[in-house]
């Protein structure tokens, strides 16, 4: 079943499915852009690592990326003195850490290997108050001081918005920030029932910009990932307003075979 929603599918925002959607959307956007900008530019998937303290005492401290093991001692070292246990006089608590890896895109000039554009798709940890949001905001502020174009996609209704002056009322948005235009940026504010736009992806100043059709890309990811068999078992998160919930039910009723 193709996605019955004309724009963003609110069922994809559920906490069970958003990480998977994010992980699928970023590479799909890379493929779409690569077809338009190669060989002058290379589009790469990067990962931002967020490490924050967890308030869940049951959560184990983060698993290391690399396990380090040591081989046995040479046989000619002599006999072992045997195990020794040293008891500390006290114990202390250490932070329980949570590590997240969130993908984003960099568009790199093939001639000089300089990053010209960064593209971010926001995740809940970027939006809600906490260390992850503060880390993302710091990165965002740094990008605004550079000569790098910045594209920010917010396809989540939940959580506070990023700091943007004069943002119209909307559930979602696409923002395109070009260095020459700062402190202004172009914005596509979107309501729940709006179709996602085709937006420009700026490259080097003075060069023609490419574009990406966000709606076509979302539908492709939806189809290729088989979300239709899974996501409608749960109510959207956050819950839809009554009128929007009825609208969603009607769309799903028509779409189901």
C-alpha cells in the first residue's frame, strides 16, 4: 500500500519507527543528490555522536566500539603468584552513559575536498531539552558562522522548534541557509496536510543550485522499507488533534485493499 498521506506520514514519527526512517531517509537523499551533482561534488553520509547521561539506572554503560583483549604471557615467564584480591575502602557511582549516532549529509567539492553544504534531518534527541539538543545547537551555531550552506529538515511535530525568528505556525519545515544571505534563511513551513516541497540544495556561490523533491523521496523510502505492514499498528506520536485523527482514519480506510 503506498503512503495514503499527501505529505509527511505522521505514523512514521512514532518512537518505534523514527530511528529506522531516519536511517533510511539520509542514504536515500544521498543517492538522489549524487545523481545530480557528480562528478563535481561528492555526497557523503556522516555521523554525529551524542553521549549523554542516562537517568535509567537499569541501562548499562555504553558498549565499546572496539574490544581490546590481551594474549597469554609467554610460557618462560615463570610461575604465577596466583590471583590477588584488593578491596577498596568505598565505592562511588559513575554516570550511566547513553550513546547515539545520528546521520547527516555533507556535500563536498571534488576538486578541493571542501564541504560546501551540510544537510540535517532532525531527530527527537535534537529537539527535546537535554545534552543532545545543546550539542546540536552548538554545531548549528558554528555552521552559521562558516561559508557552508546549511539545510535543516524538521519532519517531527513533537518537541520545541529550533531557534528561528518569525517562523510561521507549522508542524514541519525545511530551512535553507546560504552564507551570503545570513542572518536570513529561506523557509518552507508545512502543515500536516501539506505536500512536502521540492527545495533547492545550494552548492558553491555562483554555481547553479540543484534541487530535491522531498515528497517523492519520502514516498520512495516508505515503499522500499515496507512501512505499510508495520506502522499503522500504533497511534501517531504525538497524538493527532481530533479533526486530524479523523482525516487520517479516512485516508487509511480508502487506502486499505
